[in-house]
C-alpha cells in the first residue's frame, strides 16, 4: 500500500518574525508603545541582552513583514538598529 500526503494546507498560516530592536537609552517604553499601534505587531516585550525590545510580527507574507519593518517600524524615533528573525515553523 502506498500512502500519499497533500502538501496543501486548508488553513493558511500567517508569516511570523521576531524583531530584535536596539533603542536609544530612555526611549524603550516610547518605542514599545509606538510598536503596539501597528496592526502587524502582536506582542512587544522590554528585554535585557543584545536587544532592548523584542516584538512578534505577523503578516500575510514574509515580503509584507520585511516591508513593514523597513518602511514603518525602523522609522520610529529612538530605534537605532533592528534584526529580523523569520519564524520557519
């Protein structure tokens, strides 16, 4: 007996990414609050370590995520650097 599996999913999953953000000292809460105004931003956490802020972003595609990051999120006052980690599974 040969089994076959369909690669098509009935439910389309959203593209997701974690955005690691470095921020000017003292601007962490303002950046967090600005990020939360974007529909694509699902969670925002103030953190310690390499980044000051960690955000979870969801969009219809990875291209849309990158466009949101480049065109909108990086323009927030106080953001000095970002690293975008795409979620694979």
